């Protein structure tokens, strides 16, 4: 199962800032899987806002 959450921006493990809005996809354990820019409202996506910090 993939969990989708939307944020204003993401900071990568290397410190790079990616401006959004974007959708971060996590697996059921909360492990980062991928991200993509939010183009329109997406079903089953929780809006969190703020910054996602990937590790």
C-alpha cells in the first residue's frame, strides 16, 4: 500500500530544496518511495503542507 501526502516543498537528504506543491509517496512502513509535482487534486492524498524532509 502506498501512502500519498502533499507538501509545499521537500528537502532531500543532500539538502536540496524542491519547491512544490508536490506529492510524496511512502510505503506502509513510512519509507520514502518517490515524489511528483502536484498538478491537480489527487484522490487519497492527505494535504500536510510545510516541508517534507527525506532521509
